[in-house]
């Protein structure tokens, strides 16, 4: 699958912030980073399960460093902010990074967390979670 088709697939996944999708696409197509040992699904497996297998779809894998992987999930969540699986993946990865031993990755995670909180996206998801949990059925 080529870049144009990947972008089209992501843009059609739901509410899309095109500015953030463009940032994600530029980031993903940068040359590989040194010490790239994290496998990242360019098209997330939670939204596109048909492309989960790296063996069948090697174009869907990007090798990233720890900070690069965190950045990819941050950009992807900002691009598709109403996608619950991307929110959960970002929050879980960010929490692990904040608790980790790498100072640079912890600082990056703190920056991303502040940005998401300042943007109101965290509040949106907390309200949604509360209202979904309160539905009596």
C-alpha cells in the first residue's frame, strides 16, 4: 500500500484532524532512527485488523525508538482524537514512559501529557467514560 492510500485509509477512519494526520504521515516517512527496536503499526491494528500481520503486510511496520514510538502514538491520537482505541493506546504508552527510566522519554511523555490536557482532549474522554459508565443498562 502506498502513502496516499495509507493516508486515505486513516482519514476515513472517523473524525480526522488533517493537520495532525499530515504531521503523523511526515513523521512515519522519515528515515529510520538509530536504535529502532519498537515495531509500530502505521495503520493501527485496533482500527484496521486486516493489516495486523507484519508478515503479510510488511509496509505497515515502522521500526522506531522508544521516543519515536511514543511520538507516533501521540500524533496518531491527535490525528484521530475520537477513536477510543487510540486514546487508550496513547494513555497507556504515555503512563509507561512517565514511569520509565529514560529521562528523555519521560520528559517527552510529560510534554505530550500536558499538551493533551491543555487541548481538552483528556477532559473529553473522561466525560465520555463517565457518561458511558453511568448508562443504566
